[in-house]
C-alpha cells in the first residue's frame, strides 16, 4: 500500500508536526492516537495492517496525526487553563492545517473522524464541535468527560473548570446544544461508538448515547464483552465499523 511521511512547522502550535498517510484514494480518515500516542502508533499496533485490503482497494485513506497530549491535557506542569488552551491550539492545527492538507491530497469529500481510547475522545470532540467537516465518526473505547475521575483514571483539570473545558467535553456541552445548524449536521453524520461492558468508561458512553437520543441524533453504540480496550479488540472493531 502507499505510505507517505510528512512533516511541517505548524504556525498554530509553533512547533514541527508529523503525520503518516496510508492509501491512495477513498474516504479520508482522520486518525488520532491513544493517550500521549504518536503518529506512527496506528501502524505500530497493527491497525493499518488490519485495514490493508481496504487501503489497497482505494476504499479508505488514513491520515494518522500526532498528539500533543503531553503538552496539553496531560501536562501537570502547567495550570489547567493553559492545558485546555494548548488543546484548543491543537484543534486549530487539525482544522486549519491537517484537513486542508488532506483535501489537497485527496478531493474525496467524505471525511471520517476516528480514534481509539483517548483518540476516540479527540475524534468525537472535534466531530461534535465541527460536524460540517465530517461524514462519519468511529470512536472506539472512548472517554467523553475528561474532567471527572473514573476508577484509576484521574480528572485532567485538577477540579478546575471554565468555559473552554465545558466546550471540550462532549458529555457537558452536547446536552445543552440548541444550534439548529449544528444539530442538523450531527443528524446527517454516521456515528459509531464501541465500549467494553467492563470498561471504566462504559457510563461515559451510555451518557453520551442518551444525550444523542434526546437530541434525535441517530447513532450506534456497540457494547463488547469484557474490557475490550486493547489493540487486539480494536483490530476486530475497525474491520467491522470503519
């Protein structure tokens, strides 16, 4: 399959950013890595290979981006307001640099937002905030409220809360969403979520699903046996849902 490495200086982040592109045609897939993951992770854990047939046939083209989680939401060395600010800069990088780059590489208008674990949060957050750019969301084993501690996972903002954090937590802002244009875009998007029955983030997924139902937004929530939060599980999931 085609594999391309790209690197450029991001004016939105004031640093170099890297990404990998797999495939030559088809629906464009924006792929976020897991917590503190890198742009090569999706390939490294075998998920690119799991989709090899679809990539070779030109059904999908993957744009595997880097994360800056260590500089933003997982950076305990800076105050919470600066963490969410840096996260917002990352969103600007994706919207204003990666998406235009993907359109230059591939004029196919259909774009999928996708990720596993924290990557599912990134994928869902940007798709729910900017649904006009996406035709489908595939979020596997995600966490959709970063502010609240769950099991062994801490809240990422140390009990600090502001408007920016509110608008970057889908389980917070979606219940109050009333913008008809945004809701219309969400209702035309295909939304697929998966989570394990024993995953600590099951309730986060159930709450998000309930909100989507309340807003009359069609979606699929698939609950898998066990924790289902490892690469072996995601190999099976991407072959079914992506």
